[in-house]
C-alpha cells in the first residue's frame, strides 16, 4: 500500500532529510586521496548522532555500518573498512537517517582528486538523470514516467541503468511501496499523488547493466568491473513542484 504523508509527517521527513544532506556535506569535504572508507563512516555517524538522529542503515537487514561506500566498479552496498581512497577513484556514498520515526535517504558519487573525463561524464549523467526523474515526480503522472525518463536519459548518453536494484517509497520505514525502477515504458504503475514520498536513485554503469554480489553478501559490483555511479534524493510529491527533502 502506498501511503500519503500528512503535513506533520513531512515535517519529520524534512528533518531526517536535512541530517542526511548535512552528513553528505561533511563527507564531501573529507573525501580526498589517503582517507579510508571507515574514517568516512565514523564522520557520518558522529554527525548524525550529534544532530539527535539515528544512522538508519546500521543494522538494517544486518548492514554493519552507517554509510554504504562503493568505490569505482562497486555499484551499491559497499561496506566501510580499511580501503584507502586513491587519486582517480570515484566513490559512491549512500546515507540514511531517522528522526521521530521518519526516514531520509540520499546518495552521491564524488570524484577523489583528479578523475578521467569519462568518469566525470558518468557522474554528470547520473546526477542529471536523477533530476530528470525528479521532474516527472508530479501529481497526475504515472510512476513509470519517472523510470522511463531516467532510462532514456542515461541510454542516450551511452551508459546503462542497473535493473537489479531500484528506488522505493520511504516514510515511516526506509523501504516502502512502491518500487521505483530506473527503466521501463512510460504511463504504467500507480498514479502519482501529492503526499507520496519516494527515494529516486539511478545507478548507472559505464558498460553492461549487469551486476553481481561479492562473497561478503553485500557489495554489488558491475559484471564487467567498469565504473558505476549512484545519485539519490528523497522527494515529496506536492500539488506543485516536487520537493527535494534531502537537500540543505
Ligand atoms: Mg540510499
Ligand atoms: Mg534508497
């Protein structure tokens, strides 16, 4: 069932979203060659707790950390650890927080030092794909209008969209109905209504869209080990423009 949020619930979701956005801002300052992914995780956890929020990924389905960090060929769900970021890497960082029982979820892929022109294009296309999808998140459209727009944008730029992982409804749980795929024909799925809150999150691969999971049972990598990027916002559908909740 897709729930419509009241204005009071949206206030809590804005709070959770602002904490996620603030944590991203902190990590963006810290990402540089030489830092470990575990250090980034600690920074994010300290920030979220200092804001009176809870790191929402920690313990979710058994995930062991506050953030998902997925460098280079890793798509999503990478676990923070001793890996040291190197010049030329790209690093996807996904952060979730919870306040007063409501959730925010947002991801970004950052360059580490100097990256190749191809990698820079992948980041730019993935972020733009997210915003083209958000533009379709308006009252009266169908859910798959978002999906179709994202896929069309990504593929016309020469990249591919991941099929095996998708966006989702979000609110008083991290993952609610409906699923929000980044591919598909337009005009399908539920009618979008003011009060729906969605996490829209294109995962874009430089090569094949196919992915596999490493033996740690978390880390998802591209099958061809080419680069992957991930951008995500939690948004609310309103009577007017979509409202991005995970933004300062
Ligand atoms: Mg996320
Ligand atoms: Mg998400």
